[in-house]
């Protein structure tokens, strides 16, 4: 699987997980935001593992 396919798969997983969280917590925005934060953290860990160091898209810095 190349990086683009992986990113599309991650997007699909995120959308499904977000919908599941919404079903589970209903209208409780605080619970939704807490669960979404945990989801983001798990994806950040996955990205850091797959793209270590300077290759990490989250670690890219723009110099002006």
C-alpha cells in the first residue's frame, strides 16, 4: 500500500470512528470532543510510527 492509499484508508477509518463516537455519546459535546481527542492521539501515534523523523508530515516546519 502506498502513502496515498494509506491516507485514503485512514480518512475512511476516521469517518467511521467519528460516526461511532457520535452514536455512542449522542448530544454530549464534551464526551464527543474527549473521545475525538483520543482518536486523534491514536492516529498521531500511528503517523509517527510510519513516518519517523524528517519524513513525518506532522514534523515538517515551514521557514519564512
